[in-house]
């Protein structure tokens, strides 16, 4: 029998990325310690209960059709957390603007035809919709490679859409609202590279990609709780209320331990799975991380404020679709609202309506008191569904999330960290890490966790790598267009001087 001790891995941060890495390494027999600064695991998707026992969360989270790795995890855990695929609506202060079908139920057309033909626009004229066509070139040209990110990242999404001839109305009524809910920032503050990557993954790569399911309760209760039980059964130590502040170093570049308060956790490898703001706090306080330029450069990144509200009304209100995105209410803030009586088991039999309304890029809202926020949300809801105007709010929860999500600002790509760092046994994960998988948000966070686990396995030489499902490949006509475009670019390089900005 081998007496060799199991290799020790410390994972910092218990969101999708941290739990993904921890779970896989624990299954491979590593001695894993997961350190989480907060009182419970979950990160941005953690849910909890109010003093009155009602469940709330830091914003509701959708799971889109291409989240293959998360769906595979749910199958592995043998849990059933999700609603069926739902239809959605889009509202402006003028009322209903768009209704989306469940795209996978309709005859599949080559992308982006299905999205274009099956989406029911109530007001947007055809001529405005057609003005998106030239943008297809940018979608083909942006193939998620490093070179493509460098070409598009310093341009704002607004400039990109303007340069490709998108009409003002299509930009205001369609693209900018998508940026506000997908990248949490208005077009003039978003990297064009991030905009193209996000739109392609969530909407345009394949007809069913925009189809979405939701948890039938908080993600914390429906997924993270059973997942944590599995992780703890696999022998992992999960320690909450442990904020990591520094590392210990052996010589130049090999980390030997992770410091949290007065404790030092010895490590053969370390995986960071913290968001941008958390990482910046860590770098600011850590003599080891501060010594490295790539970590100091993380200080150049930004993060965006979010506001999550939950309102209980005194009566049932008929809401056409359970998930709704809204635009045109505030210039640089997007918001969504969800009918929780339809989505969450807990609220199905509630006598009144329960609504989650989340605001993205919500800087100006964070300064408002709850007494100001709640009537404003009710007023906004009444512009979308008039019955909210007669209903009374009988309970509410307002959660402020300052600097909660990554700001993919123009020029930020150069400061995002890759998974492999200058410290030979420290690896990065999270939804803001540079990788080539092509996914975004929760799916990306989970995938980067698995990728970091695989890097640890490569380095420490023990165990089987996690199987990571790739995103569905490009449709054949997109593959052909991308190949031709690349041939054209390579050919141009043979005789044009390398003279212009990328
Ligand atoms: C309102 C809102 C709505 C969203 N909607 C969606 C959606 O519909 N679909 C979707 O896919 N995604 C959505 N997202 C994005 C999604 O939540 C994130 O992409 C994902 O949760 C990121 O996971 P993560 O593991 O990278 O980071 P996080 O969830 O941020 O986890 C990082 C963890 O690290 C911990 N930490 C930080 N510093 C330290 C330290 N020094 N020591 C120890 N621990 C530390 C934190 O406490 C946290 O638990 C939404 C986000 C918000 C805020």
C-alpha cells in the first residue's frame, strides 16, 4: 500500500469556479481545502432567507441552452433543479416591445435566420432590423482568438455598431438592452470584443442558444446545497468566514501556503476563484501578489454595481411570460423582472404575486433608500403590466451589490489574467479569466474551475482530468466564412506592411 500523502490543494472562493475545481480535485483523491470569505458557499449565486423565512438571492440567474457543462453536472448530481425552458418578453416605458418563442421548438434554420425571423418584434420596423446585416461580418471576424480580442477590445461596442451601420433605433431598442443585461454596462462602456463574444454565445451561434431555464428556487438551495454535500462526502474541507489575505512563497515562484487571518494552509497548488473586486482587495493586501506585475495589473480592471429587489404584492397579477427584460427607463441602467409564482416552487401557491426585479449598472440606485427603491420598482412594473399600478407591496427585500460583476470595459482584455500565472503552482479561475472555451457567466466560471483543476492535475501528476464539453461548433456556413476570412487576412499580411493599429 502506498504511504505517499495526498497532494494538498487550496481553492480560494466558493462560487461556480471554486466549487467546480474543488469537486473535481476531491474526486481525484486530492486533499482539498476550500476557503470562502463569506458565511456560506455560492458566491454571486448564493441565496439565503430573510428574518421572516422568505428566500432571497443576489439576483436571479438563468441557464441558457449552451450551458452544457452545468447541465452535465446537474445530471451527475442526479438533481432536478430547473424549470422547463421559458418564453420571455421585452418591455420599454411604451409597453411590450418583443416576445421570444422557445427557439428549439421551431424548425431549425441556419443562424442567424431563426433569431431574426422567429423573434416577435411588436414595434421595431423591418428596416431597422435589416440594418444589423453588415454586423454579420464582425461576428464572423471575431472568432474568440487572442488576435480577435486584441483587434476588437479597444473599440467600444457602440462604435462598432455605429461603424457597421446599425440604425439608432435598433441599437437603442435591441443591442444596448442586451449589453446592459448581458455585460452589465451600456454600449459606450463595453468592449466590442466582449459584446461580440457574449452575443454570439447567448444568441447568435445556433438558433436554440437563447432558450433559457431557471432554478425552481434559489441556485443556493437547488444546486449548491446538494453539490456541497457531495463535495464534503468526497473528503474536502470547506471553511467559510475565511478571507484569504496572502500567500507564502518558497524562493521566487513556488507558493507553499495560503494565509487567512492567523492560519496558514499548506499547499502544493493554489487555485484562485474570486471575482475581480475580491482579487483587487487580495492583491492590495498581499505582499506576495503585489510583487508580481500581472497581479498588480488586475488593479486596472473595473466592476459594476447591481441591485436585486424582491417584492411581494397583495394580489395575483397576470404576467404574460415569467422572464422579462426592460429598457429605456434609465439611460445607462438595464433591468429584468421575473414572475416567481411561475418559476419558484416555494411561491407557486402564494396568495399574491412575488416579483424579482434586478437592475444592472445600477450605480445611481445604490444610493437610494429602500423606501425610495420599492415604489420606483412598482412604478416601473406598472409601465410594463398595468395591473401592478393597483396592487400594493406587502413585503420587500432590497439587496445592494456594489462592484459585484466584472466590467468588460474597452481596453480591459490586456489586464485579464490567464489561468496559468507567473507563480508556477498558482492557477486562476472565474468568469473574468481569459480562456478559449467561448462560454460566458456561470457556465464560463464553472468551466474555468474545471480547467484550473486540470492544470493542477498536469502539474502534480495525479488523477484524471475533468472532461470539459466544448461549445457546439460553428454552423457550416459560419465555418466556411471564418476560413475564407482568415485566408484573406493571412494573404493580406504577405504584402501589406504591419503598419496599422490592430
Ligand atoms: C444580479 C446578477 C445576475 C446575474 N445573472 C446571471 C444569469 O442570469 N446567468 C448567468 O449565467 N450568470 C449571471 N450572473 C453572473 C454570475 O453570477 C457569475 O458569472 C458567476 O456567479 C461567477 O462565479 P465565480 O465563481 O466566477 O465568482 P463568484 O460567484 O463571485 O465567487 C467568488 C467567491 O470568492 C469569494 N472571495 C472573494 N475574495 C475572497 C478572499 N480573499 N478569500 C476567500 N474568498 C474570497 C467570494 O466571497 C465569492 O464567494 C449574474 C450576476 C449577478 C450579480
